[in-house]
């Protein structure tokens, strides 16, 4: 490889996301302890039974009931039950302590994993992967780094896809501010021109030039994919055959940060061929933005989708590309 060639431009084998090893490792101490504890309890019960056979047990029975054999028997049984309960609680105390100590460590590990997976805007909301899959793959909403946490919360609280799209349309100014803030933090030397075009999209939106903003965002997204991926990787990330074959973007085929960033990019590349008579989509798409210019495709909401996509991809490259 040439010395000035960026690793992201090489053909790569994207490793599947597999958290099973983490969970098995995190929960193994507790699993082992339960196994050992159960064996220990069995041993202690056996030893306790042997002790009761060998050592006379002194049980206090009040004089008023001593003459009644049934009452005396019940008194002894209650005393035995009390002693057994005390023994069980004493035996479980190490488990209680271990439970507290181990789960504190496990929860800390889970928090660290969450922080590694989710950018800051998602950490408080901590959406499940099922919800993430729905928003990223089924609806094409970018969530990595933008929008901000308040908008993320509103999106998660919305009852359906139409409501979530309205949230984006109603909060477009705040989302534009969120995108601008993330762009300001992108400092990789090789991304400065692209960052500048991202600011141009922000400016066009604020000035009311929504069509210009959408066109620039769509073309900037395409340029980023062309510059930083080889053809095979680019095709794999953007080949959207859901309409024709029902095949969805597979999050498990990529490293997790990459999967969550590029799932909505895949959505934006839904098949659209005007020569085949395909209707112009109303949701943002790279192909209809280029080949289906119309009032149906060019809207302020779609321009916001385009801006969020570009900012998410730029931030991904800013974090992942090597620096010299």
C-alpha cells in the first residue's frame, strides 16, 4: 500500500458485531458463584443434618405447654425451623455480598460498553438495538452524533414513523444547530473541505434555500462514499434491494459503530429508476435527489435528513481515519 493511502480506502473485511463473548465473560463470575454456592448449600445442609443427629438439641418449651405433647412437638418444630432459617440466611450472606460487588462491576462494564458504542447524544436515551434497528434501517433516521439528545428523546417517544418525521420537520432549527456543533468538532486535516461544504448546507437551510441545501447534501454524501471506500465496500454499503428482494441492511456484517452510522445511508440509497416508471419517493434519497428533482422529493424535511446523514458520515471518518 502506498504510504499516503488511507486505510479506509483499502478493501476491508468488516467484522460482524458479536456481543456474546462480552456477556458470557461479564456474567461468568456470577454463574460460577451460583454453581459453587448451590454445591456449598447442599454440603452445609448435609453437615447440619449430621450435627443434629450427634449433638443433643436443647429447646426451651414454656412450662404451660409442656404437659401437652402436641404443643411440645409444635414448639420443637418451630425451634428447628427458626434454626434452619438462620442457617440459610447465614449461608446466603456471602452470596448477598458477592451479588453486590459483582453486579457493581458488571454494571460498570456495561456502562463502559454503552459509552464505546453510543455517542454522547444517545447515552442518556440508551435505546435498545431493536429500536435502533427500526429507526435506522426501517425509517432511515440518522442517530449517530446527531441529532441532539432532546430530539433523540422526542423521536423515541413518538408513536410511529409519521410522528417521528413530524418531529424532524418541527425541530429542524434545533437539528441544524446540532449538526453545526458536530461539524465544528471535526478537525481531521483531510476532511476540512468536506466540513466546509457541510457548513454550506447549514447556511443554505438557515437562509431558506432548502432545495440547494438538499442537492449539496446528497452530492456531498455521494462524494464522501466515493473518496473513502473502494468500489466493493461502497456497493455493499449502498446496495438497497429491499423493494425488489426484501433484503435489509444487516447490522451484524459490520463493526458496530460503522453499522449504526451507515444503516441510514443504505436506506437513502433505496432503488429508484425513473426509466422503469418508479414513482418519485417523498422520503430523502440519494438517487431521487439526483434523478427525480421535484416538489415531492425536494422539501425542507428531506434537506434535514440529508444534512444529518452527511454530518454523521463526516464524524465517523473524523474518528476512524488515521492521522499523520
